[in-house]
C-alpha cells in the first residue's frame, strides 16, 4: 500500500516539472526571447515575466539533470532525453 502513494508522489513531482518546463519554453519561444536552439537572444530581459520564464526553464533543466531526478524516475541519464523530447514537442506546437 505504501508503495502506491510513494509512486504517485514521485510521478506527480516529475509531471509538475514537465508541465512547468513546457510552459516556460512556450512563453520564451512565443515572445522570441530565445532562438531555435533555446539560447537567449538578448543580453537583458525586457519584461520581468521573460526573466521568470527563463529562470523556470533553468530550474527545470537543473532538476532533470540531477541525481534527484534519476532517483525519482528510477532511471539513469533519462533527464537529457526527456529535455530533448520536450523541446521538440514545444517546437512542433504540442
């Protein structure tokens, strides 16, 4: 019984990070704050919400590349693959 709630908690943490990452990428791409390679176009942010989206993107990437993510997902080195898939989905409008 305990394994079930623990699995849901782990899955929920990862799902929330994926959702936050998608939202940040969509905002950055739609406002043309980043180029097609997800690099900043500007040396400073014109709007505060651009900076917040960039910070969310960076926080999520740190999480996906962390050992904690590997522990939660019960995998090794899946973070970079997940980031690549999410970026492709956002570029393709999903």
